[in-house]
C-alpha cells in the first residue's frame, strides 16, 4: 500500500535553513511528478513546488524560490531544501504525488516546521 513518510522538520530561527526528506513506497514513484505541500494554521493545504520524473522543478507558489526540491528515484526519496526561512513558513509540510489522485489522495503524517526566534 501507499506510504509517504516525511521527516526533518523542527524549530528554526528566521533566516535559517532546513532540509526535509520524504520516503515514498507503494506506487510507481519514478514515473510520477512529486511535490511538497504545506498547510499553515487556519489555511488549506497548498502545493508549493514539484518536480518532474526527470528532475525538473516547477514552482507553484509565490516565495517558493527560496526552496529547492530534489529526488532520488533509486531510493524513492524526495527532498526539500528550505533556505532564508521566515515566520510565515511555519506550517506542516507534506510530500505527495502531483496530482494526489495518483496515490488515491492518501496523505502521510507530515512534518512540522516552526520558524521563530
């Protein structure tokens, strides 16, 4: 069955960096677009950035130019390098396929990122 497990979140000061990881299984990962989504308190979950099967990046949200997505198809892993973090980046971050219907709209637990001094 589909599994998506995000990790790497935590508390970071404004201007800091974090690297998130996502382990995926249960679907044809290497052939799917994969993305990072986030849900800030009181808001809907939104797609920030995604990556093609071949490794090209597509930015989906304003401000996501500070973020770099990458993937390792041999390991079924997706990564998100986040730099110059701001307090409004505080959210739960999720990885998933794009579109999510590829995995039956399954969602993993996400990883909390808190940007605060």
